[in-house]
C-alpha cells in the first residue's frame, strides 16, 4: 500500500475506501455555503457502482477478523478516531461552519460531543458490553434426557451502512453515533456522506481511515462514499454484504431505505431516525404559576439550531384559557425578536417554507407569531413561525400533527385534560414527549404518562426535548414514524445492541469456544452461568 | 361476567376472547385425525373480522394495566397456566394425539417441555429479566452544561399476535414459547390457532383464560381465534392494536406476514421462524473413526417426529471418499427399515411428496436410500428419503439447498475441505449448523466456525440439531430465511427481549417514575447506575 503523503487537513474530493483514496467517476458536485450561497472547492467525485461494491466487499473481507479482535483493541481504535478528529483542529471547525451555516460555538460543542461519544463507546466496548454471555452447563444425570453444555454470546451482524445526517455534520455523521456504535459492536462500516457536507465527511473519513491503519486493523473496517444523488446509497443498502443500516433524516428518505432493505433476497434491519413533532404538555398548575418562564424556554428550544433538530418542540398542548393565551402572547413577542436563521441547505429551507405555508393556509389554523423576516427572502434563511389550533381540529385532521422541519410550532388548545389525553392517544410515535408540571399537576401527569410511554422513546419532565445527552440511560428512538424500529436507540450506549445477534454453541470443547465463553472467563465479562449472574470463572 | 359452568375439558368449538366464549360465524371446520383420515368433533366456528377486532381491542384495553403489574404477579400467572394445562390431564394428551398423529410419549414429553418453559419464563419474569434499568444521575455542576437526571427501562411493545405451529401443538402453540415470552415481557397475546389442531388449542386457550381470571388480570390479556383460512390471521396482523407478531411455520407463510406487517400505517416487528436445512458437517477424522455411529445418529435425527422438526438435518456434507460412501450405505440400510410415519396434515404430506419428487427428478441428484414404502400411499404418511449430490452441483444450483419439510436429506460430497468451506459460505441463514469432529479435525473446525457463526443461530458439536433445550443460553433463530429477524431467538429466556423497547425518563420526580427506576430499587433489580452495574439502592 503506498504511503499517503497528503496532509490530513487537505480536502481532495477523493473517497477513503479501505486503505485507498478513490476519485469517484459517476459525476461530481461541490458543497455550498448556505450563508453566502457560494460554492466551495474542491469538487467531489460521486461513487460508481463499482466503488460501492469495492467498499462493501472490503468490509465483508474485514468482518471476520475485525469482529474477533479483543474488546481492548476496538476500544483503542475508537479512541484513536477521537484523537484524530481533534487533531484536525480548526480546519475541521471552519469547514463545518462553511458547509452548514452553523455558528462556530455550536460546531465546537458538537465536536466535543462526538469525541466524548466515541470515548464512551470505547469504554463500553472495553467492558464487553452487549456480549451477553450465558452458560448452561451439562447435566449428564438429568432424567428423562441428559443435557449437554450450552453457551451463548452476541456477535456483530456484519458490515453496516451508515448515512450521514444533514443537521449534525459530526455527531450523526461519518464518525457519529451510528458509526461509533457499529464499530464498538464489531461491525465494519461503510458511510454514505451527506451531500451537503462532503468536505467535513472527507476530513473525518480520513481520520477514521488513519485510525484503522494505525491500529493494524483490516482496511475494509471503514469506507466512505460520496454521491449527491440517490444511486450510491440505494446500491449500498442493496449490496448483499451489508447486514444493517443506520440513517438519520427525513421520513421519506427513511421509508425509501426500509423498502430497499425489505426487498433484498436477505432482508436486513434498518435503523432510521425520521420524524417527530415532540409534543409538549403544559399542565395547568405549571402553566398558571410560570407561564412566562415556560414561554421563554419554549422559544429558546424552538429556535435552537434554527429549529433543525429532530427533537424540536413542534406541538405544544395545554387546556384552553387565559394562561395559555398569555403563554402564546409571550412566546409570540419573544419570537418576533428572533432573526431569521441560515438553514442547512436550500432544499431544507424550501421544505420549511412550504410546510409553514401548509399550516398558514389551513382553515382551522390561526397565525400566532412570526420571527423577524429580515433576510428570510434569501433562500436559505428561515423565519420562525408559531400557529394555534383547537384540539378538535387536530383530532379531525391528523395531517396537522405532521412535522415541519425547522423553527415552527403549533399551539393546541384542549377543552380539558381528558381531551389532552385523547390527543396524546392519537399521536403517532415520537422521539420525545415533554411534560411541564407542578406538584398540583402530578395526578394529571400520572394519567398522561402511560399513554406517553407507549408513544415516545423519551419522556422529559420540566425541561425541553432539544439537547440529547450521550449516556447509558439515553433513548433516542421511539415507535414509527419517529424511527423505523422502536426497539432500539441511536444515541447512548444501548445503541451497540442494535448491531448484535445471539449465537449458541452447543457441546463445543474449550478450544473451539470463543473467548467470551471459555470457562476461565478471560475477558472478565459479566455472565449468566446456570441461571445466576456472575463474573467468576467456572472451575 | 357470567360464570363459565362448562367443564374445562369439554371441547365446545368456541373461542376464548377476553372473559367470554364466542362462536365464530365466518364458516366452520373440523379437525382431522391424520392417522385414520377421520374427521373429529366438534365443529369450530371461524373468527369474523369483528371477532378479531374485539380480541385486539380487548388486548389494547388490557395493556396498560397488565404491563404495570409487578413481576411477581406475571410470574404467578405463568405458573397458573402451567398448572391449568397439567390439570387437563389425559383429555389434552388424547386430543393432541388424535389431531397430530404424534405418539403419546412425544406429546407427553412436549407437554413437559411446555410446562417447564412457562415456569422458566415465570422465574425470569420474577427477577425482572429484560427490564435493563439504567440510571445516570444529575450532574448540576458539569461544565459547560449541567446534566439532569436520566433513567431508562425497557417496557413491553404492546399486544402480540401469535400463530400456533403445525408441528408442535403445545410447545410452539397457544401457550408455547412465543406466548410465554410475550406474557412474561408484559404483552397481552392474541393467538391464531393452527387449523390442524383447534381442539388442543381450545383446551389450552381456556386454561390460559382461566389463569387470567384467577389472577385478577384484565380479561384482554389473552384471546384465541379460530380460522381454517387466512382471513383472520391477516386481519390480526393488520390490526392497529397489534404491535408485534410471533410465528413458526413455512417460509411462504412467514414472508406473507412480513409483507402485511410492513405495509401497515405503523409497520411492526415480525418474529417468524421459517425455513432451515440445518447443515451437518462430517469432518474427516470423525467420519473415518466412527462413520457407522454417525450414520445411526443421523437416521435417528432425520426421522424424529417424521422429520417434521425445524431443526431436521436436511443437508449432510463431507469430503468425498470411501468413508462417506460407507456412511451413505449404512444410513441407507438403516433407513430402509424405517416405517412410513404419519404426517401432521395431508397438506404437509403432499408438500413433502412433491419436494422429494423435485430432488428425485433433478439430473445431478442420485437416489441413495428410501424408508419402507408400506402405507406411504395412504395420503398422510411419509416415506423417508435420502439423496446424494456433488458439491459442484449444489454450488451451481442453490435450489438444491432448499428445505424439504419431512424425513428427507441430501448428502453432499465435497472435493476437499476448501470446497466444504465454500459451500458453507454460500448457505442461506440457518437455525443450526452441526460439526462432527475428532481432535484431529480441530483445525478444520476452526476454519469453518467463523463462517457458521455468520450463517446460523446455533452451532452443535458432535451431536444432532434436533432437540432444542429450553434454557438461558439457547438460541433458536438465525439469519433470513431461517427467521425473519436474526437478532432474536424464539426459544430460551432471551426470547423475552423480543417484546421490549427502551423508554427514557428525564428529570422526573420519584413519584412519577416507574418502580424499576425508583432510587430505592423496590424491585431489587440489577441496574447500571452512573455507568456501574449494581443492585444497590441509591441513597
């Protein structure tokens, strides 16, 4: 393999595929600075079908060796990726700002989160989290039939296709949560870069590639593909070597991938995080006691990242009355002072404008507030928007509850708490549901909670849904259409489990057993032995 | 609710739906004794769409209350079902023999397994297995941003549709593994009885119904539906209240359910256990040393239950040569003395005959042995069959590797170990893969094992795949088409996890948290607290 003499901070337009850099020849594209409308150099070559196949076959070839690396090696590998990302320094930060229109402080904080995420997955990989080792010893004397020795561990599914998200160019992208959890599980990863930030993707992709090689891992553990259309992504999901898919994006995009995955000769799981309006319930005592503070918090959450967060509070419910009217007026006044923010891409800005228009034209919906219009005409900027509707209308027309991606929210006035519960019961699956309550609201909260548990992956008390902590207890998931698979999370360490499957070893001698299941417990794993959880070796 | 005065051992033809007994009015059917061809009384009424809806709505209505019952209550409920099944005594055994043609000893042993399975799931439910409680405490001083308290548990998915299997009228049926694991997880269950054994299904269904009522659980926790066609099952899977499906049966049936589930407004997971040829690899030293014993074991496994086991050894691979020829001759001689067995249904017998015919007519396949023909003409009986083929032909025509459900197996002669590995690499997903080896074969086994881990849910050493132990470490699953979802198992206690999803609780006061996540740990669960596994309460 020729030594790569290119400065890791130089963006070349080439794709890291295995140990190589490959210029895609299926057309080319450039990134756009959404704040200025300027095209950014260089040009990126789109992956051909052969490039996709090469990445997938390389991942397949790497799989058996990579999945059998000791947990410590995988952990060090993840930590090397984190270090390599940090070593890119300002070059990465500046390119990320240019390709997304997001402010520097946000990008820096997202880099911090991405690095911390890699390190947390490294820590859990080192512990062997998810391996779930179980041993049921032989019972030669059992009647009527003896039992032979039976053991189980979870092994990785195989190469995983990851799609970079538009709205988190680092944390949900090339070395983001899906990649980190798949690599921690022992799966090679092939990333399809988001077309809006190929430069960030190349920089981070080469940081991962360098970490693969520096740790002596098989080159196919990681590859990156460019394409500004759908062909490479579709070919990737359809490739027989790919065994699971991670995606964060639109409902339409996620459903399209689900269809491709289901139509394969061997259908595979898709973890698509798609669409959520993240309902917020303002319970009566809380709303009466601190409506103004709630309105302030709401507008902060609504406009964070120009509303381009999957956990954006798109629906707010309360019992109709003076307190809710005051909340609306306060929120509207705060919103009026908000500048129109730069959206990630012209396409997202156009979809936002049409989503707002749809609400605006709806006969049952009342305009309740707008952000500053200044600059909103300039293609990629979004003027925040607040609308109001009665719960009766929402119950009559479920389309009012569909996501408008961006800083737009719908205030829903309910007749009473019973109607609020009825609306909750009619919600589609959500990433989050938020309750604001005082002590006097506890009974009302108790009534809503069982419904919200069925509808959402995360229930937030007296806070706002935006801001997703990376930790063991986080769930960033939820029933369809919040995700394609509500049995899992894409943030937090439980994400590792998405990429594992159980394998049972019956009556195998020690020499043929995997390390996790040796009597001596050489990996020091927590195991269930003859029904009892223990970390002790078997004597 | 009127008290049910009917003797629980009387078969009425009515469906237990919630607390009621309902006579279906969408046509009717009777069971058949496959050994005699005689129709059995009484007639069973098929479920109307309204019956299906009633069962599903009743399950939905029961869900919130049932899922919040303490683990001990659910455990007692499962134990009551086991006791009620045993209390049916000979009536159940005799009806099961009549409806399946299986011998009494087999049915008694299957009842024992089913009862033990219910009790094992009860034990794990009592421990709170699968709840996976995690707590990340608040970090108010953290910079740059504080962290609020974040907790997680797994909650049940919702009502589960279970389809009874033809080949295990007790263990994979009304109160079988899918039902037991779903109930243990906290999901209400609606069972579609297999049309071949409605009488067994009614008896067991009423045993479950009585256990629901005796334990004071909401009536919708369990319902049973009859239909000898596909309408009720299809309506069941399509019903919005149903949140997951458990199925054991044919590939065609499983794929049809996958399609219905994927086409719903809210797609839901399907756990279908479908199709597997369970390859057996006879490694050279073992084959040379004990070919005769291997042939004996093979014929026993092949003909067990008239070959109607999902783990039936349908393909046997070895390196071509004298030892494999002797194995074939020994197996053929043993097979020639095997009586034609009664198959479960005329439909299964017809499918078996046509599968054998397909092999017989294939130009590359050589007939290698047949069981006794006596009685084989009588519709429901199966004459065992052994065929031989070269690995080259199998590699050229993958259809030779498709399952023939029944006592038929294909001996595959490989050029060498490398070709044996090549065949393994080309296999579809399997429930099991079996290796016979001596110490001198360890290297060959080491070469095959990584491939088999990718292909199968269970790897058996020096044994036979038939016979699936119910324990913590068992995996009865595998990549498609062995199952629709290789991330799970349908036998063993890990089956509980199929029916759970994680929910996160952010910044909720103790009073609003579920018991599993209270500081005091009132359920005594193993939890991960601030990254560290512990059973201790939080002070």
